């Protein structure tokens, strides 16, 4: 009887073990199938990535500037007369000393000739008067002539010397008028539109503008920067000339120059410091009166980790970006953002060189999701304004 009971108990125990093992097997197998199904059901997020890289990044201070001619002159007449010749074309480049206008020189030449003739006459009279004076001095000393006659003759000689000096002054004035009648370019530059033509009568008292000349090679750019960089600008300029880049949103970079003038005061109304840069402008991209965007390069950050600006996002806890791991999954990285310019962001901490960061499609990402790179990874190339090498 007992043996039968033991046999039944053993059979029940064996059955329980079999049933428990089957349950555990089915449960584990189902979990694996569920995980596999979940993994199979996860859709990869398509993204475009860029490769973080090390590069030298120039640090700029930005401002708005106005192009100013290196030299500018409004040509006016200094004498009265009729314009008899124009020796240039409007918009022509001229050199210093090139003829521009010729005012009728004949009246001034006649005045010069008259003064020269008067001087010659007075010089001849002076020779005779001096000889008479010499004789009177000798005869008066011996008592043959009265002293009054000698003194009168000396006065006559002095008067003739004064007349000759006056003739010299008239000749000098006529000579200057002859020079002024021949109007020439004061410096190298380009002429503007002509305001008078041949045959016009001009007068110095009317201050009529004949033409303007501007020197555009080299050329100035005046601009302002915030007062906060005043100390840095002065210190860097003392160490060596600072580079200034002029550009427009439409045409891009127009030229590079050097900082030449730092104003001696800060404008209290705007809190800005006025600066002036000199550009060679050999290609004439800068034109007087033109508004330009200006970047003053204060320094260069060497071997900085850079990514495209669009890779950087901002959350409640600060800046972050998504890094695509080698296994294709996304990782949210908190970053410390440095200078941002020309579409390039400097990453002070959080991303290493050669890591891939998402620049398109990153707004759909979350930490750990799978990604699919839909375009080849590209490096964030330096902008046109960045220094080469």
C-alpha cells in the first residue's frame, strides 16, 4: 500500500516538474519573441550628419561700416575767367598733376608782362639815380653841392627800390594767377561728373564746383564696435595690425584690410568705439558711400572642435546635440558652446574630433534610438572668411 502511494507521489512530482519547465520555456521564448518583434518594429530615423573636426577659428568682432574715399577734393577755381579747355573725361582715372581745366591765361599773362616792364623801367631809373647819388655824396663832402641835394637824391633812390619791390609783388601775383588758371589734379584719383563746360565763365567768389576727385585705391572703411572690446582692440593693435574683413550679404567678402585708426573717445550716446580700416581695394570692390558688414579679427582659437551651427540645439538645461554612435544609435550630449560665426560653432566640451553629429533630422531623435544616415558624412568646411591653413 505504501509503495503504491510513493509511486503515485513520484509521478505527480515528475509531472509538476515537466509542467513547470514547459511554462518557463514558453515564458522565456515569448519574451524573446516580444523583444525581437519590438526591435523589428523600431523604425530607424533618417538623419544627415557632419563630422566634428579640429580647425583654427578666427575670433571676430562685428560692426556696420561705411566706405570713405582715402582722399576727396571738390575742384574750384581760384581766379576769374573763361574756361577754354577741359583735359579729362568724366569718370577718368587721373594722376597727381594731370591737367583738368584751363582758364583763359591771357589776362594774367598781360598783367605779368606789364609788371615785368614796369620793373625793368624802374630798375633803369634806379641805375641813373644811384649814379647821381654817388656823385652828390662826393661833391657834398667837398662842399661843392648842398647836403640837401644829396639827401633828396638818396630818398629818390630808396623810392625807386620800393617801386621795384612792388613790381616784383605784382609779377608774383600774376605768376600765381597763371598757375591757378591751369587747374590740375591734386592727387591720384577718379573724376566725377563735370559741372561746367568749355566757354563757361567762372568766378572765385562764387565757389562754383567744377568737378570732384576721389581716391579709391587705397580706401577707408569707418565702422563702430561695442565699447566692451575697447581694451582688447587697443592691446591687440599695439601688438600688431589687426585684420578687418568687409562684406555684404549679397556679394560676400569684398576685401581685407588692416585697422589704421582707433578713435580717442567712446560715443556716450551709443556706447560704441569708432574705428577706421585701410583697404588696398585693387579690384575696386569697395566704393565711397557704400554700407558694408565689418568683422574685426581679434585673435584665432587654435585647434578648436567645430560643428555646423545647425547641429546645436537648446533645451531647458542648456545646449546639446545628438551624436551618432558607431552602432548607428543616437546619443544626446550636453555641450558647452563657444563662439559661433559664419555657420560654424565651437564646442568647448561634449564632442570629440571625428565624431558624427546630426545636422538634419535631429529634432525627431531621442537618446538610444536607431538612425539611418541618408547622406554621406561631411566635414564642416571653413567659411570664405576663415584663414586658409
